[in-house]
């Protein structure tokens, strides 16, 4: 493999990682939006409980919604870790590209 072929391979891999970062960022934004919706539901249920005697159904709904929020927070944290790892790969590829160009 020539130096030019190696550089082109590195650039192709970099483009793939950047696309991965972009897709993961979109996923993280969707998770953030979903979590915001769930948090609004939690507030709605808490207000409803505050206005009336807390029924067993409302309390259960609150617990279920809080569990959903926690699951969503964990998914978001996992996604952020994936983004960080993919960005680190891009940075490593950048260094290899510079080195391959003789820089």
C-alpha cells in the first residue's frame, strides 16, 4: 500500500467516524427530547397529586414515569460515552493523517 493509499484509507475511516459522531449526536438529542417529555409528565403527575388526594393509581403512574426517566437518563449517558469514544477515534485518525502526510 502506498503512502497515498494509506492516507486515503485514513481519510475514509475518518469520514466514517465523523458520520458515526453525527448519528450519535442526533440520537443523544432525541433522547434529550424524550427525557424532557417524560420530565414534563412527572411534573404533571406531581401537580395532579398535589391538587387532590394522592390515589394509588397516580402514585403508581408517578413511579412508573420516574423509572422511565431513569432509563432514559442511562441511555443518554451511554450515548454520550459512545460519542466521546467516537470523537477520540476521530482525533487519533487526525493525528495519523498528519503523520502520514509527513507533518
